[in-house]
C-alpha cells in the first residue's frame, strides 16, 4: 500500500461494532497494560499457518475451522474444551480419509470473545440498554451496570485466551493419541447408542495407524496442531496486541494466529479493513450474498496486494438458498483476475431461523446443503473448495435441529448453552464432516 499504516491508523476511520468506553483513562491504562503482555502466539507459528494455508490455496490440502460462536468467561471448562478438540480431531481424520489430503485445523477459540450485533441497543419491557457485545466488552445480563462497556474485561479475555491456548496445545496431542484407541465401541459407549459414525471412525483410526500417521512423531506434530482464530472486532484489543517482528520488518497481531473480518465490518474504507491490511497474519473475510465482484476485488487488492497465497481466506456464508445463484460469479471473478485465495464455506450464518419461542436455531439439513453446494460450485468453476468454517462444540447440545439423532424443535431449549449463535453438537459436526468427506471421495 502506498499510504502509511501503523497499528493505530484505524483510529482515523469509521469503526463499526465497537463499544463506547465512558472512562477513557481506564481504557488507556488497559491498552497500556496489554502492550507489555507476552504474545499469545508466536510469529513463527503464525507464519507456519500461512504456509499451510498456501497449500490449501494450491488445492493440496483442506482447512477445518471451528469452535464456539462466542467464548464466555463463565461457560469455560476443561471438559468442554476437551470435547471440542476431540471432535475437531475426529472431523479432520474423517476429511483426511475422504480427501487423502492433509487438513489444517484452526479453532474459533482462545480469543473469540467480541461479537458484532445487528442492533446497537436492546429493548425489553420498554427499557433500552446497549446490546451485549461479547464478554470482552460487557455482560449479557440485562442491567445498565452489566451492559456498560468495561475495559478491564480485555485483560480477563487475554488471561482466559492464554490458559485456553495452553490447554489446547496439550489436549490436541492427547486427542490424537486417544484416536488409536477409539473404535466404534468406545464411541458408542461414550454416546450411549450405536451410531454408524462409530464404524466410520474405527475405519479411520485403523487407516491412520496402518499408514503410520499416528505413530510417527514428526508427523504427529504436524497432524495435531490446532491454531487459534477470532473475529477481530475489538480493535483496541487487537492494536494493543500488535507486535513488531524485527527479523522480517513486519507487524503481527499476536492475539491469535488467524483473524477474520466479519460481514458487518468489511467496508473497504473503514477501520477493520485498515487495521487488518497491515498485519502479517493470515486473515479471513466473510462473504455474504450481498457482496459483489467489484467490491470483493477491491477488498482483495487492499488485504492481499502482493497476491501472497495463504494470506487471504474467503469465508462464504450466503445461505443454502442463495449460494448457487451468487457464488459462481464471485469465483469466476477471482479466478479470471488470477487471485490466490483459500475458499471456505461457513454454512452456519446464512441459515439461521427463529423459532416461535424466539430462540435462534439452524436446521442441520440447510447447513449440510449449503456446504455441499459450496463444494459443487467450486468444482464446477474449476476452483478448489478449500474447507469448512463452523460454529460447533464437542458437547451434546441441542442448539441446531436435525442430524442423525434428530434434534426436534421442541428439544431445542433442553441444552441450549451458547453465549450467542446456535452450534452444531459433536454428533452433527462429525456427520457433516463425514458427509463432506464422502462428497470429496465420490
Ligand atoms: C460469526 O462468525 O460469528 C459472525 C458474526 O459471522 P458474520 O460476520 O459472517 O455474520
Ligand atoms: Mn456467530
């Protein structure tokens, strides 16, 4: 870019989806405190992820990105994290088996705390308060005190991200080791009923162990890596976590390996695009059905001017009903202009519906249909369908309807634990991965 970038150059642009902090002094003290904290991820790891994503862009590998819609301070326990890491590992194994290609794994975790909201305020019984914007900003309880933006929450989010990353590093190693022991019977015992998914998992485990993929220590390292990512909404936090790498002369956001720009903050003239264009991390860009080809090319020019493979992942979230009409033209535009990108499918955000009780859900069939159409469109356009971006958990929640175990609309309130949007449960996540793996194999 011809014009100057600095970690705070976003401040001169319009910044959407950001809270107003009443106590500027407290905000500045927090930012100052974060600037002297250790990085949450190393620059070497971040670069390694970028080179692995370059292999996805080249059509030699797949991406699996998944985790909570929003992490929370109160709903954070080791068992939950263990189940999510194990599920990501199982999904990745299923995809490897179908595609016979490596799978790059990225969690929506260790920093996924800030949420863009469609309304700035929320009204209940005639009382209007600021919207909940994620635990890094305010509290979900409906009171003025809870909804005031509190800068010290950024320090709490930093601390929780550090301990989450620490546990993920350890869990991902043992999840892979456990995989050899986990046959159909273990899977079924854990779930309490027989499931065709279990048989498929045994087959996968047997294949991986026969191929030496689990036993080889060198390969095990690469196979078990789970990188971190989040929506870079709260720029005060991201700026304060930005570090200079003297070796390359580049800046990196040390709050996560990968950052993405949400659908509501991707205006090319505004603050979020300005901040992310200047850091060396791999970045993602959400693409809805409303995004046109010219706007997309403009964003690619700003975010990846050197056309570096692995730098930019386009995360398509158009909805099962719109993807076949909208996606082909975008893929054609990007291809004909010779832009190296990873194409990924977020089949969650375009398929949200509201139940009569007011709860948000997503039907598994619509989620699967969008993912499946994504693969078909990319193949028919001669491009590589790079992978999946999911809101999911390893736990047996009932937030999304459908799937083999048939979560009905009436069951949705039973185990609805998400801090924001509805997630696929462990079984639905695996079912999706296996369905996609079968599609790739066919
Ligand atoms: C999200 O990924 O949680 C999100 C808010 O997505 P989008 O910006 O695509 O709506
Ligand atoms: Mn979401």
